[in-house]
C-alpha cells in the first residue's frame, strides 16, 4: 500500500520519502486524496520561515494557523519556556498551584477588552475553551439551549463540532449530538441573496431572523443560555460581520438575559489588528474562549475569560484537565502578551493588513477568478470563484493557487475543498517579505487563471 502512495505536488524527494510513510503510520484522514495540505516536511522553523527536509525555504503566511503570532520559535519566548520548564516542569494547576498561573491570569484580566471579564479559567486547546465556556453558560443560566451560527467553527470534538456548523462533512455521523444547539444565519455578505442589500441591512436581517423565526418557532428565548459567536468568522473564509449584527446580538442578549460567548480563539492576540477583535465593536461580552496565539505557540494552552456572573454564581461545574494551565505555557503566554504590547504588534498588523488588503482588492478588478478580498489586520481572505457573475466557488483553482504558492516558496492557509485562500502572517513579519509573498500569490492567481 505504501508503495502505491504517491502524493502529487510534493516539493522534494526527501519530503516524498517521509510522506510515503503516512499510510503505514497515520489515519487515512492525514494522507488521503481529500486531505492533502502542505506537501513538504519541515526540518526547521525560524521566524517567518519554514525550511523543509530538502532545503527549500517557505515564507510562512499561516503563523501555524494563527498560533505563532510572533513568528516561529521566537527566541525570547523559547528562553522563557525553557527557564519555566527548568523551574517547574509540569504541575497540576489546582493541586500544586504555581506562580505563572497567577501572573498570567492578572495579565489577561489587565488586557481584557470588556470590563465584565475578570475571571480566568485554564484549558489546553481552543476546543476545550469553547466547550467549557458553553458549560459555564449552561450551568450559570440553568437553561438548556445555545444559539450558534451557520459557518462557525469551534473545534472537532463532538461537543464543538455540533456547536459549530462548517459544512456537512464535519458533522457526518455525529448529527445526533446536535441536541441543544440552534443555528441562525451569520452575515456572509459576499454571498447574501437577494443581492443589492447594503451590509448593514444584511446584519439587521440576520438579527431579525432570530427574533422573527427562531424565537417564536424554534427556541423560546427563556430556554436559551447564551449566544456563541465568532467576532469574525475565520475558518469558513473570513466573514467580517456588519456592525448592525454585532450590536444586534448585544441588544438581544440584554433583552432576553442571554450570555454572549465571543470565540476569540483565532481572532485573539493581535490577529485582526486589535488585541481582540471584539474591540472593533466595543461591546461587553460574558465569556471569551482564547487559545492558539495565547502562548505564541510555545506550549499548548487555552483559557476562558469570564464574568463574575458566568463563572462564580455556582460551583456546580467541573472544568480543566490534567495539562491545563501548564507552568511553562503560562510563563510564555505572559511574555508573549508583553512583547505584543511593547512592540505594538496589533497596531502594526492593522496598518500592514490594510495595505495588503488594498492590494488584494485590486486583484478583484484584475482577475476574473478573484471574487472578493476581505478581512481585518492579518486575518485576510481571497475568495476564488469560477466567474464573477455566478460566484460559483472555485475549489480546484484555489487548490492550484495554493500548490503554486508552495512551489514558489510561500505557504498561505488553505484547507480541503475550500475556495478562500487565507493570509495570516506573523504580526512581526518584515514588510518586504510580506510584499514578496503577496507577489507570489498574485503570480499564482494569474497563472491559474491563464491555464483555465
Ligand atoms: N474556535 C475557533 C474560532 C477556531 O478557529 C478554532 C481552531 N481553528 C477553534 C475554536 C479550536 O481550537 P483548537 O484547534 O486549538 O482546539
């Protein structure tokens, strides 16, 4: 079987050697035709660079899926991590509480974008942070239902896969677990029909839909604990909501006594040009799951920022797990935040992201297959379509653009069957390097368009 396994688009012979082992070692989902992502094997990661086993260099425009926001293997974060490892090794956060867990909690509360978020719960992954935020909401409100939105992604555990709604493949075989989740439309402005409505009207339409259809017919408001939302939908292809939508959610939550759970796992820690994306709207929320960029990717850690009401009205809930609040992760996370503030990296991402987006918007005019370009800060998406009129998703073209980029030394984010290419560089990437990487993406688009 291994002999027959010849992945296409492999960049070098040594990479191929490793990749050929995959059918023997890993679940099919790692290597089947359906799931080919990057087709090179990393030998070294350094700042904005990945270097593969054949010696090829790639500009990493993924920050490892919005995790290594200070670039790969940031020297200061590495130093702090090693030092904390030496001092504490691993300690259980509630049995042998350690200094870094207190220091990080203070820091997170200090940078909290909402006055009500004064408590910190530690977890390991973004998935667990979202699941436990939902558990806090259900147990504090003592109501059974959660309102979520179509297109959102919150993780792949059974709990989070049903909290999200990112296409039929993710939910297949687990549909039965959907039980207490109710789904409403999220404003995906580019594809909203009927066309011609202003973005703010679309945002309002989505809010009205909740009031006019969901609440009277599907889920009475007094049975809902919380609304779970992404302030900018990332995985579905960077959907930036109109103001009317986010403010509308706050109004509904006030009216019906719901918590707002704002999933900042991907948008947090400077990614969108603010420390947290919710700052664009200045609203208060009750629970905020955090992950990915929290420790700059050094040691896995996630957290939930929560309000007194959400986290302290009852102790009738169990959260956390063995490795939650790892000492070295807490130590790295604190320094990661300090560096971001010192170097004003969110502001930098806002400025450079705006320039990059301006350039991407020019591609919309220039190339038939570029339907839309959007985003905030360094969370940017380029939506590929077969043609601008029908807006048919151009999945094959997106795949080809992605592989063309890799062949030319640039790694953007793209996942199976997607038609949006995402650009999420480290917040401290050099301007010239970003320019160079954008040139490669544009050349790839031009080439794929020409070859159709
Ligand atoms: N929420 C959002 C918004 C995410 O983007 C992700 C990961 N892509 C998660 C939750 C899950 O995080 P993790 O993969 O760390 O479990």
